[in-house]
C-alpha cells in the first residue's frame, strides 16, 4: 500500500509578501503585473480572493473588483529560496519528491509509518516544520495515490490537512465536479458536460460500454480517475543525488547490538546499488529517534566510498553520534558522486538526506 502526500503552500507568492512586509498583512494583496500595462495576476491573498480575484485574471479586472487591492511585483529570488527550504524539509522525510511547481510537490512516504494512522501525525508534523522554518502555511493531502492526494490537499485550504483512508477514494471524490480530477481539463469537462456528466459520481457509475462509444478509450481512463484509481508513481527529479537505504523498525530499538545489526543489514543492502552508481565521496548516516528528532551525520573520507570504507565508516559514524536513546529509523546514503570522466568531483553540494 502506497502513501502519498501532496503538499501545496497557501497563496504562495502573496503569503511571502505579507510575511516580509507586515504592512500588507490582513490586506487584499495581488502579486503580478502592472494593472496599467496589461499585467496578469500571479496570485492573490485570501483577503483579495474574497472579491473574486484569481490567478491569470488581468490586473485591471482585479483592480475593478477591488479598488483597494495592493499590487505587488513578484520577487522570484525569495520565492525560489523558500522553495529550496521546502525541499530540504521534504527531504527530512523522503528522497522520493516530485516537485510540481515552486510551492507544490508530491512525496512518496510509503516506508515512513508503521500503520496508516501514523501518516496523519507525520503530515501534521511536516506542516509544523514548514510553519516554524518559513512562517508560511501549507495544505497537505494524504492518500494512497497522487490523484486523491492532490484533490485532498485542496479540500480544506488554507492550512488544511485531509487524509483519505485507503478504500475510501471513490466515496471521497464522488460529490466533486469532474474538473477537480487531476487529468480532466476544461475541454474534457465540456465534453463530459455535453453528455450530462457533471459530478465525479456520475462518471464513476456510467456504463463503460457507453463511455467508450461516446468518448473512446479516454472515457475509460476518466472513469478510472473518477473511481479513485491511479497508479502513477511519484517521479523524483532525474538527477541522481544520492543512493540510500533506510529502515523504519517495527518497534523502537534502544540496544546498541540491535542497532549495529540493522546497520550492517543496511550496508549489505546498499552494496549492490553502490556497484551500479558512479563513485560517491560522501557517506551519510541518518537516525530518527522515537520522538521523531532526526539527526544526519556525514563524512567525506577523502577518497570515494568503497564497500570496505562503507563497512568501516558506518558503525564509526554511528558510534560517534548515537546518544543511546531508542531509534525508530536508521538510514545510510552515499552522495557527492564523481561525475566527469577525469574523475573530478562534482562542483555542486548536496543537501541532507
Ligand atoms: P498555486 O499553488 O496554484 O496558488 P497559490 O499558492 O497562490 O494559492 P493556493 O495554493 O492557496 O490556492 O500556485 C503557486 C504560485 O504560482 C502562486 O502563488 C503564483 C504562481 N502562479 C502564477 O504565477 N500564475 C498562475 O496562473 C498560478 C495558478 C500560479
Ligand atoms: Mg499553492
């Protein structure tokens, strides 16, 4: 069973502007182009949305809807910096991150929890981490697939958290209009409406033969979405940043012997991947304590990490930084790959695991 988070920050650009310029807080703020020069709205604060202002609308229209709106030009450098901060926070949880835009990403967190109920806690924690580190609010949807996670993150915006338990996908989507299905655009929506299908429930229950005769094979794809079925994987950025293995224990482990045993299993699991990847120079040990505090410790031994170095260095790093409290997870990763044929190390730095 997969577990996917869809994380989406609330009114991203305008929340950052309101954060950084206190005089804008509580006010209708429109981030975008110049209302006198055919600019369009990138986003609007929730105060401005109450007047009907939306993304992609001409700024001139926005000003007509709300003459008191304050127009702000976007500061992309800050938005990008926040986006990388978010990425680091996501990486505290998983390496399987598919960014959709600066403020939106899918995370595959399938290996993270011991039972389904725990994912809600993990998501709540991530929201807190985001608030603490960036002073911004995020909405998170949690589900067994991307489609449902995406709809769920939008369900109680802003500052929302919606968990759709496995098996309840179809029921959750049923009352929504078909355009809310990620994969059904405005044109498809029109075609469905012309056939009398407005709500997801209608599409889910339609006769499949009739759907094919009316729309062709795509009708069946739409119906799968309407039934909450979606196998698309979370696809991380292509660039290989790290090879890693990690393990969440069935129960917390506090004995050194047990932890060293787990560590040697991780080493053993990592070796085949090590053979397939380019040589890496940095070894990272990750430990998550029972209270979810997460510690990473990395070492760059001055030569590439060979199997032998891996086997020696992993327990040494562990000995140096474990504080004897019980752990719930341990992970090992190799990064900082030597990429050029001359054996020059890569020029970029790698973040946390
Ligand atoms: P969204 O996540 O779609 O919007 P949002 O974060 O402003 O609001 P919310 O998620 O709470 O509904 O887009 C993220 C940012 O991308 C947004 O702040 C501005 C930018 N953007 C545009 O520049 N043009 C657009 O048409 C859209 C939709 C977004
Ligand atoms: Mg957003």
